[in-house]
C-alpha cells in the first residue's frame, strides 16, 4: 500500500542517487524555479523516496513550494499544464525561457557518481541499454582510478603471447638452473 504524500516533508531524496549534481546545475534549477516557476514533475516510489527529480525536490524545499501528488502505476503520462505560460503570446519570454531552462539544466547538472554505477552493476542491475560499450568502459576506468583497483585487460593478445596448448611450458629449477617440462 502506498504511503499518503501530502506535503513536501513527506518526500525524501534518494540516498543512492547516482547524480551528485553540479553546483552550476543547482543554481540553474533554482534560477529557473524562481523566474519561471515550477514546471517539471518528480517521481517517487510508493514510500515517497524520489526516483527522478532529487535536485528539483531540493530546490522546491528551499523555495517552500506546495506539493500536489498524482498517484499512478506508470500506466499514464502525468502532464503539468502551466496555464500562466503561452508560447503564442509570450510576454517577457517566460515560456520560451522556461523551455530553455529545462533543457540546459539537464545538460549542466549531471555529475554521475561512478561508485554508485559500479555498485549497481555489481548488484546485478542491468544498465547496458543506457551506455555504449566505450562509455561503460570509461565509467569503470574512472571507478578504478578512484578506488585504486586494477581494471582487467580483456583485449586479445598476439599469437606469440598466447601459450601453446600442444606444448608444456618449461620450468627452471631455482637451485641448479636445470630446465625441464612437467
């Protein structure tokens, strides 16, 4: 059963949110909400933990905005209709600026926590459809840099670097130096 969400204090940020956000992104979201108002919805789980929109929640709390909750099971699109904005009659360019704020803040606010990315992969969460292979490898290399872990090299090696399966590798005795095969 879903928890009843009435006020902004009923919502909680996701402690495992992979986007740490940038200072610039936070500033831009706040600037947007101050100058053109709220326009984006956020998504919570059944208990009020934010799945999408953690930074929006943070700024909305700081601005003490009221909350209106629409319950859904993901089977409908929730639309926020701004009755005070009109692109065809945009006095002061507020509607157009709102659209620009929305797109630009998404671009400058992203600061992914690669440790959370790695932890989610380790937990078996399949994120493969969200990254190209080279992007995934870059994220994992960043995890390795931050943690000091050594990334395995799965690149193919030349034929002379591969062991021959039809021959045994010679072993040298550390005492007498005699070389033999086992």
